[in-house]
């Protein structure tokens, strides 16, 4: 046997992601170009709408005139900017971020910009340029930085400071990477378009390497309430989390710890909870034994008198906006949407929203057309490994809802929360977490029932319509015959008058199905 | 606007993966149980066959008698063991590993065991137990450890030392995690079985929580040559890698750097290379300017006189073993396999192997049955997002190879190399890397052509067979008639003798298609 000693060593987070860039979505030049645009646009939106600022986002991709594989990406926003002291690490240190709090943001891993810069560094080797001014900053700062991969720290190549005379705030990031525009183009255009659909309050301008300019202008000044930072809900704790919380809390009594550090727990409930499970409310949480901690976690998870998780810190799209979005892209004959009540996944509130669109301009296909969003970002890759795909393709028996494939059916699923269980740091598909799968399924069933009712009503309408039409068709003839008969009578009946009277009678009975018909001749002419 | 200042902070790699355990395959209790078994079994195999040791692996999962959601997993191997000084960090520090070298191993991220322990710590809270003795160690060490998530370092709960009287070496890991056996069972059994298929030289015993025991006994003592550590190939460098290599090399002249630090480069080639691109061979590599480095990387990538990447440090399964494996599981009528020549992906040699199986016991289905392996580990989840799926379902027009779906067709794809571009650290699907996609496609085309030839030959055989059968069917009648005619002649012909003579004549012409037919009556009886 070749019993060579193994070489053990430690690597930095920067080196880990440098070695494994595929897991962050940088598998090839086309995918990398798409991923780079995404990461920077998502940071730009997080810096604006998440702080109540109407976003103005400018995206530009330029091809190097000599090195044709080199693309210079620039993304500029009017967001809150980055305080100067944080700029180098925010862009030059992997796992350093403002996203490690309980708040609904597009970015969650704190990796995106750093991955773009790392990839640029590997493939082109130019430093990234960051220009930023925080709100009310009197200066605008510019940094050119690279990442020291071994040490996981920023290398500041150069730095500049200018007076901020116009009161500008925001951030602009420029980075050169190896890309493949022709293969990435369609996905990037789709991405920008589908982003614009759920941010109708944003101006987004996109300049392509071909010199085309795509502009999505703001259609409303109304910005949804920004997400807010929150505390964990007791139903989602784990042993590790509770230990961290106890080590960090200032509360010296268990009752204060429970009521101050969690959402959904007041003093009264905290006391009832502790009594029920036999904890001393005045005990110092830091003195809990291992067994007590285990019991506490179990109890926090099962006690059902805590208030339901709040959703007011989250920022869903909303059923109305989803319906508008679906109508505008898909132009279906039927649309509906639902925003579900919040649920808890590991201490994080999550809201699932589901939209449905049917018929109209949707082409019938063998499978459901699935539009996936998470925290308002469109997910375009890896659909088949997403939990939402499992729901629509396996869990739901569509024939129960009157759908037989091929069918013109689209489902939109949006998941928002302070944590999204992505399967990978490339943020393309969502893992099979039971509580989320259940929510998506319930949501899909809800809108599918609504579609079923619509289809049933439509079918009934069509039947009644046929019936009414059959009757009305003969109104002129009946009227004529009656009029002829009436000639012999003392009171002469006008044929046209009679026609209208009979028509009114029929219309009274079937009126709801005959909105567009104002005379029996509408049908007679229409039919013959 | 709510211009609250963002809170920036740094998190440790342990905290990153604790917060994002889904990306490592720990999305729910069922998946986590499967993932935990995988990670520990893969470590056990890496500690044995990769060092020329015939593996004896014992896997056991027990359900806790009180807490029914708690499972105790134990995996024991007879591998090289872990030197005592490394035990705590190898299991208690994320991104500390022996896998960060250029060698084909099942584990590549150096994350698996740590993720299992982290997940156990979150869900159950017991320390993991590690018992290990390195080869020739006089002592056996046992550690009970947990992970300090904030600091990313091991917490040693207890430690024991015993004399190693029997000369045992190997490692045993025991860890308690929340699981869901009923939902994970099938995948875990599949995983163990499909692992056994490609490691016929291993003993694997698996004890389930239901008390069943699955045993895969060694069927051969022949172990494939173990993979060996290697150097990067010049065609796969990037700017970042070359900078690291230069900072670490002892070579003081460019020519020594190029010829010593890369595979496939001797002194002569190194000199020719440097001359061609105008580099001074005696220049100190540490003094290269940014522009020179860029040129060097470009030149290393494009120079086509370097030796092809070597494959002798890799350990493929081999076409024969793949055919045996496919025959034994699928029992097809046709099987073939190919081991492709090595290619380079980012400085890493990669070998793609493709097997094909058709007909026999394979049930016809609407899609190709795809069996995926990477570095000898079976990949069971996320098939549809794997590059191999793209190849077999999009790139290949199967009708060209005479296949019309539904068809009884299975394709096995094995990728081995010092780097596998997994899409996620859960190691379930492989990213769309162009060079790998091309290799898989070429491999599939190669075995598909072999199937096409087989099918064409089979069709021709069937036609010829039909033709021969049609003729032979009438041999007795013809013989009889000839015999009757001959009665009038001077030389009387025996009917049976004539029959055999005519038959022999026909068989001479169509013989290769009539192997099993020894008399015309075989057909006459068979047909009528």
C-alpha cells in the first residue's frame, strides 16, 4: 500500500470560492457574464428599493476592442452608497457583507460582487473599480481593488477622493471579465425584462455590447414598503442558534430573553410558556444546562400560543402586481394570484405567492410554463431541480382542475423571506424544504381552484349561450308568425314590436350570457 | 427614505455553511440522512482504495429508541487513518482538509464530514465521536468534538488514548443527526448498491435502522492503480494560479519554473516555448510585470507543443468494468463502453468514460436512462440540471443512431479528474463546462455508433435469417420431389441424404446467420 501521509491544510473562503467558482454560477464565460450582471443588478436594487429609494439603475456591457473575449460591465445605482471604511472589504473580502442580518434582501450570501471580482481577476486580471458616496457624504470615493485570494483580504490598487458637490449618493461598480455575449445575450435580456416586471417603480437602462439600449421606464412612483430587519421566530430555532442568541443577549433572566429576543412573544406569553415547560423565569439563560437547552429548543418549537410569524417586515410583490405582470407578459384569458400567509422556516418568516395564467396568447404546451421568483429576483436556470417544479409537475394532478395537457397554463411562484433555501450560491433553484413545498402546493391549489371555477363557469356559460342562441334565432320567425296570426284579431300587433318583446323575455332569462347582444338579429346575422 | 446604515460584518466559513446548509445537500431530514451517509462513505473509500488498501467499510444507522427523529450514523473503514494532531481540525474546522491537492478523490471540497457534524449539532446537539489510528500508530485515539461555529474551530469535548495492540488502522466516525429513514431509505440503498458496482474490490456492510443487513462482498482482489498527486497542466492556468505558483516556486529562472512546476513540459519544450513568445529563459519569474504575466498565461494556454495531459495519475473505472457493471445491473442485449483520452479543464486532467446498454431487461421509456458517476461516486439527485443530461437529451439526435423513443436505452457517464466542476457542494450535478460537455458528447456518439452498427448488423442478420429460413423451409419438399423424380433414373437418390445436401448448400451461403440450426427441420418445426 502507498501509505503516503495526507497533506492537511486550511484554505481561506476566498480560495474556496476561487477553486469552486462553478458553485457560484461562474461555470463558463456565457454563464459568468449572466451571473455577473445579476449579482451587480441585485446589489443595486437592494441599495435602493430596500431603503425606500425609487431605483435608477444603469447597466452597461462593453466588448474590448482588442481582446474580444473581454467584457467590461458597469452597474450604477442611486442607492444608499457604501460608507468609505467598508468599501475595500465589501468588495475585497469574501464572507464580509451587510446581508448577514434578518432582512429580506436579494443578496443573501454576501458573495456576489466578490465572485464577480474574483472571476475577473482570474480571467482578465484588471482591478475592479468602485465609486461610491453614502447618503449625505460630502465626498465621493473611488477605489480600484483586487482580492488577495490566499489571505482573503482586499488589495487596494489605488484610491481617489472628490468633493460631492451635487449631493449624489449611490454606487458604481466596473469590472472586466471573460464573457461570451452571443451565448449569454438572451438570458441577460430575459433577466432584465423579468426584473423590470416586478419592479415597475424602477428606471432600468441597459446598454448592450452591440450598442443597443433597452430602457424600462418607471410606470409608478409607488414603491412597496421596504423590508425591515426582524428577530427570529421561536418556531424556527435550533440548538446552535439558541446558544448564539444566549451568548449575545443582554437579558439576565430567561423571561426577558424569551420576550426580548424573539418576535411574536410578549411578557404574558413568555411567562405562560416558561411555566408550562417548568422553567424558572428568573433563571439566567447563560446558566442553562445542555439538557435544559435541548428542552428549551423543543418547547420553543412546539408551543402553539406564540403569535404567528409577522409578515410586516417582509416585502412581497402582492397579488395585484402579480396579476398585472402576468397579464402584461402573457396576455392570457384568465389570471389570478394569491399571497399566502407567512410561515416559518428555521426562524425565518417566509411568504409564498402564486399566480396563474391560462389561455389567451399562451401557447399550449406539454408542461406547465413556470415563472420563478425569489425575493423579487427572477430565477432562470436549473428549473427542473427547483421545489416549485416538483410541485407543479409531480404533486398536482392537473386533471382534477380540468386541465388536460397540452394546455396553455403558466404558474408564477414567488418566495420571499429573510432566508431563501437556495440549492446553490448561484441562486438558481430552491431546495425541497417541506414547509415551503407545502406552501407552494397550497398556493397552486388555491389558484388552480379559481381556474377550475372559471373553466366550469365558462363551460356553463357556453352551454347557456348555445341554448339562448338557439331560442333567439327563431325570435324573428316566431314574431312574424304571431304577427300574421294577429292580423285576424281586433288588436293588431306590430311584428317588430313583438320581436323585441319576445327577445326581451328571452334575454331576461339568459341575460347574463348575452351581454353583447342587443337584438335577435345580432345572432341571426352572426350565425347565418 | 429610510437611510438606515447597513450593518457590515464578516462571518466564518463554519457560520456560512451553518446558515446555508441547503447548498451542501442538508435541506431536509431525509436528504440530510442520505447526504451524511454519502459523505462518510466517500471519506472511507478515499482513505482506502486511493491508497491501495482493499476497502472494508461498515455502515450502520440506528434510530434512537426515545427520540424517533434522531439517527446515529456510524461509518468504519480500514483506511490510512488520520494522524492524531489533525483529528480535531479535520472534523472541527470548515475548509481544513487533506483534499486540497491535485489528486483524484471522491471528496473535493473538504466539507463533507464537517457538514454532517454541523447538521448533527444543530438538530441533535451531541458531539461527534471520531476513533482513528494511522498506519503503524501504536495508539488508537478517540475524540468527541463539536464545532465552534463563530470561530470555526473544534471544541474538544473529551479525548481518549488506547494502546493499538492489534495493529489496526482506519477511522470510525459516529454522529447523531435528525433524519427521516422512511423517506431516505430508497436513495440510500441505491447509493450503496451503485457504489458497490464500481468498487467490486470492496467489502461493504450496511446495517439499516430496520435491522436489515445489506452485504456487498469483494468479488475481486484486484484494485485499480490508486490516483496520484500531480502538477497543473499549462493549458489550464489562469492569472491567479500563475501568480500563486510563482510566489511559491523555488525556481529562480523562468525556464526552471516552466519545466519544474507544470506537467507535460521538459527542458527542451520549455526553451522552445519561451523563445517563441520572446521571454528571457533566465529571467526571475518573480520579476515579471503585469503585462508579461498576462502574455505568459495566454501563451501557456495556446502553445500546442506541450505534451498532452497525462492520465496516469488518474484512476478511471475502465471500459471493461463499466461493461461488467452495466451487464450485471441492467441485463441488456447490447453493451459497450469507452474510456476517452484525458482533456484539460483549468489545469486539471479529466477523463470521461461513457457506457451504453440497450434492450434485454431494460424497459423501453420515453427518455434515456442516465447513470451518472463522478470520481467513482454515483450521483442520484438533480439529474436534469447535469451537463450529461443536456448532452443525452438535447445535443444528440438519437434517430440518427436508429433509436426511436420509447426505447430501452441506458447511458452511463463517469467523469474523473483532479477537479470536478460540481454545480453545488452537495456534489449532485456537474456544470456546463464546454470541454466536458464536448467530451461527454463525443463519448456518447462513439458508443452510440457502436450501437448503431450492432442494430444495423442485427437488422441485416434478421433479414438474411428470414431469407435463409424461407429457403430452408422448402428443403424437405424440394428433396422429396427430387427424390421422386430420381426414381426413374439409373442412380437412385436417397431423399434424406439429398435433404441434407441441399441444406448444407444453403447453410454454406447463409451460415453465419444460422448458427443454431443443424437441420432444415429445426426451421420447419419452429415455423409450423
